[in-house]
C-alpha cells in the first residue's frame, strides 16, 4: 500500500475520512487536503483509472489490520476424564461437554482411566468409546486420534469438523 509521497499517479479520485467522495484532484491537492485535516493519503485501489485514494489515519488502519490477523483463534485441547464403569446419564453429560468444546472450536481429549484389575479388560474401555462415538453421530466432528491404550489409561482426541 502506498502512502503520501510514495503515490506515483498525477491525478487521484479522492475519498475523505468520512467516506464521502470529493472527486478527481491532483496528487498535490490531495496531499494538501490530507495534511490540513491531520491525516494520511492512502492509495486503496491502485489499479483503478484514476487510482482511488482515501484520507485516513494510516497508523490506526494498519493497527486494526494487524489486530484482525492476530485475532484468529488457536485451538486448545480440553480434557474429559471418565471411568470404564460410567453410567449412561453421566456419559451423556460428558458428551454434552464434548459438544460444547467442539462448538467453541476446541479439541476434546477423552481420557478413560483404569484402576486396579480393570486394566485386564480394555474391551470395556473400547465399549465406552464406541458409546461416545454413537452419541456424537449427527454432530460435526472428526476423530483425530482413535482410542489407544497408554499405561493405565486409554485416550481419544476429537476435533471439530468442517461445517
């Protein structure tokens, strides 16, 4: 983006700071008007004939652009902890939390902890994960990491899907 003296055109179509069109003026006159009002002259459409320039506070405009770019949300991983002997109602409540996390754009890690001799029956954990998958049918999501056994726990990561 060209600003003030770096604008090369001899004539420009000028728009004031309120968005009102002033008309086609020489570059010297446009710079003079911008300076009198305490703003910068910024070329917004260089390919137009004549180029379109706007009177604005360039520093503020650049700051707002940077803020817009940096405001993109980074996704975080929220964790839900469950047990193999979880009741259906409790599981539905946990799935409700998972859906809320996914709607907010976050990933959800579901961790199932085994205690004592429960580790001997990992198929019970897989049944719980299958129930979770069944409860999430019809909701926009994708399984980023399938359930896998890690020590005395089993975990699965669910990411928000494309709408």
